[in-house]
C-alpha cells in the first residue's frame, strides 16, 4: 500500500478539530433552546416545546472518543514498535545462526534458546519449547496489535455513523419554530437574538442580523458534518487497510512456523519484516497527523 495515497492533510485535521469542538458545544446550544421559547412566551406568543431526541446523547461520548483517539493511536504505535523490535531481533539472530551453522540447517534441530526471545519475561500463552513456538509467540503479539487497530476502526465507524443522526437532530432543531403562532423566528434565529443564547462558534459572520447569522451558522455546521463524514470515511478505510495488512502479517508468521530449513525461514522472515515495517509506517503516518 502506498501510504502517500492515503495522506491526511492539515485541512482535514482542522475539520476533525472543529467537529470535536462542535460536539462539545452542542449540549450548551440545545440547553439554550428552552430559554428562546420561554422568551417568546413572555412576549405573548404560544409556547413551543422542542422534544428531546435521544440521539443527542451521543454527542459527549463521540467528543470523548475523538479526543482520546490520538492517545490510543500512539499507544498502538508504541506497542507495535516493541513487537517489530522483537521480530527484527529474531530475524537477525536467525541469520546469525544460519551463518554459524548452515543455511540448510533443519529448523527443528536449532536450539531455540539461541534466540533472545526464548528468555522473554512474559508470554501470550505459555513459554515456547522450540523455534516454531517462538514464531507462534511473535504471531500472537501481532494479533494483539491487530486487535487494538480493529478497535480503533470500530470507534471511527461508530462516530461516523452517529454523525448522521446528530446532523438530523441539529437541522431539525435549528428549523423548529420558537413559538407555535408564527413560523419565524426559527429557533436558530432566536438563539442569535440574545447574546446569552448565541451559540459559541468560530465563524466570522457577515452581519449582526440574527436571521443572517443563524443561516450562516446552520450552513457552516451542515458543511462541517459533510466534511467530517469525508474525513472519517478516509480514516476508516486507512485503518481497515492497516488491519488487513496486520492480519496478513500474522498469517505469514503462522506459515513460517512450518519452515523446514533455516534458508526457508530466513526468506519468509525477510518478507514478514518488510510487511511489518510498512504497517508501522502507516500507523506512524496516522499518529503524526493526529498528534497535538
């Protein structure tokens, strides 16, 4: 996979940051809506009530998921770096053993204690008893990494999918009547009619007119939703590609357990190491983009 083909831009990062801020401000904006309706009632209009939509409950959770995403990605990168270090040492030691014995040496006759991995302080299942067991341990370690990456993918998919519901709730609320006896001002216009209820948002408005500001605010947020869908879709595809590559790496390691001679094992380890480094390049690319 060409990592550059999936390159994330600074503009996409700004979209992600703005969406996180929007999710954080959304509860306060919706809490101000009853104040707008009550203000209209005090002015002699019929009270309008905006029904609570349970989809709004997703906003704070999604905000936290996105805020924590970099830390989780960095943790996965560090985990992967450690596992690749184990793989590279194992590969180097296997080449050294072949150089000191013979490249045709049967793997089954190689003393597994010659590998530093045999002295590992922890094991995913149980201590290895032969070279094949050491390779199996490496596979299990990369399975742990692939599971972490899969959880990252699930987070992106969840936040992506729930953004559609949040968009629907937002648009419906902004277009809602602020009283039952008139179609205008809408809730959005009412929010901008008083500094106390004006949404906190990073937009340079073209006018002080509440109706114009409300229209600009709504249009900007709707565009932000579209931008976030695009960014999260690319993130999901990128992470899925990384997961598939890691899954293939694990299968390569399992197949390497069946190597008969050191020459065959070393040939397979070279391909596995190359694949592992490409996985780390992808993970590092994502982490650098997310880094604060």
